[in-house]
C-alpha cells in the first residue's frame, strides 16, 4: 500500500512537472 501511494504521488509530480514544462515552452515560443 505504501509503495502504491509513493508511485501515485510520483506520477502526480511528474504530471504537474510536464504541465509546467509545456507552459514554459509555450511561453518561450510565444515570445518569438
């Protein structure tokens, strides 16, 4: 159960990081 919880949290973190990355990249391309 603990392992699954950690995996779930990790996937959530990765998902939010990807979202932030996409926003960041969009901002950079929007600037050009």
